[in-house]
C-alpha cells in the first residue's frame, strides 16, 4: 500500500488502479485491482493463492482499512481465478454450484463507476463478459496522448471501453473521436461511458467492426485522421507465434499510417501487449516492425517516445522479465509526399 501511496494512488482524480501486480510486488500469481474505490478484484493464478484464499482476503481487507480513503468504506472483495494456470500447479478448481448463483445474477446488472484521470467508466466487476474489468495499465498513455489532441481528429482502434477516445475529448479538447472495436459488448460500454461523461454524440462515436476491414474501407473512402491509437489484443502469446503476429502487426500499422493526414502528417500511438514482441531484441523488434510498415505505407516516421504500463503495474526485471509486456510507441508520421 505504501508504494501506491507514493504514486499518489488513489487520488481525487483516480480511484481505480492496480494494488498488487504479481511478481512485480513479490507475490507471484496474485493480482489485485481496485475499482471505483469500493471493490477489490482479486485475480488468482497460482495454487498457493487458492490454498490461502481466506487469509489473503482477510489481510487485504485489513490493509485497505488502514488507508484514509477506505476507512469508512466497506470494500467488496471479488475473487477470480484462471483454471488453466492453476492446473499447471496441480490444483483443480471446483466448479460453481448452479444453484448458488446470487453473484452471477447481480453480475449482469450491477455496474460500478470507476474514475481514472477524472474520466468516468462503467465497469461490471460481477460479470463474466468482456465488460468485466478495466485496463488500468494504459492510464499514463491515455493521458499522454490526450495532451496532444487539441482540435484534432482522433481514431481509437481496438477501443475497448473507449479510454483513449474519451480522454482525447475530455482531457485533450479533440475536435472529434471515433472508436472501433470488434466486440459489441466493448462498443456498448464505450457508448455508455461517453454518455456517463456527458459527451456530445456528434463529437465522439463508436462502432463495431473488424479494424482491418474498417481501415480498408476508410482508405478507399479517403478518410483521414490527425491522431491514431492502435492498441490490439495480444497477437503473440509466445515466441513461436511471433512471426505470424509480426505480419499482422505490420499490416495493421501500415494501414493506420495510410489514414494519417496526408498533407500535414500526424501522430500514431501503436501498442503491443505481447511480452514476446516487447522483449525481443531488447525492444527493437517491435520498433523495427513499425519502420517496415512505414516503408510499405511510403510514409516517413520519427520515433518520439516509448512507454510501458502505468507504474502501478510494478516490475521485477531480474526475477520476472516477462513483466515488461506492454510497449506503447509514439511516432510522428510525415506527410505523404515527404
């Protein structure tokens, strides 16, 4: 808890963050997210967590009560696990009794408002769907790119619950923002979040589509954007899938560059959450892939900065290098004739 306090978490602007980050905090197999300042989501992927489940919940409750933000709050602790990972430890998870479904019944209905950088999000901590949680690892990157969006047209690809697009409008005063995701649940959540924050539907919109299909159509229609965020799901879960994933990343980045303002150029924040991609060749592999995509798009790119996960996603490079899984690289994409 002291480490999160040192990061100014929680704060008046942010009540949603990662409290425990597995190996990064010396607790392999255990992660805890705080949502909305009132709910703790515990994610267990190791046998020791399941064996000591009640102790972990008790210690967590006592720990949170010691912080002034939670003194008068009854923190609800929601326990989740990853059966496939637990089986690797030789631990078999008992199936839920269908008759004991009170939590499941309220899950689809009970929404919790989470706040990050003063932007509000509806989260569903009791649901099993994609809207279940909240990805707080991109917090700093959402805020960083928002500061570069004033009076610009924003495209948020694989937008999930709309985080980059919402920040661009609320924190960055963007002229417009469009979010695209292949999941209808994600799109519905993003639309709800825009409404929750009182945003004008004429300035921010979300649609369901495969992003490759969307970009192909947008290129044919000669659409252009000033800032594009490309944040796809994990395409390379292991080194063995890296070559195939690289071809996919290449195509997506190439098409994204072809949608950047051809006359003035613009910005591309391209991300990978695949540790295999982030770590290969000391991080150069992903950046070189983007440069290759730029050659295919016939656009000149300049690397401006490389970021990782928000600091609450603590790391232990010596004992668990795979903790460095996220790369968010900001490029300037030059005009088409440069």
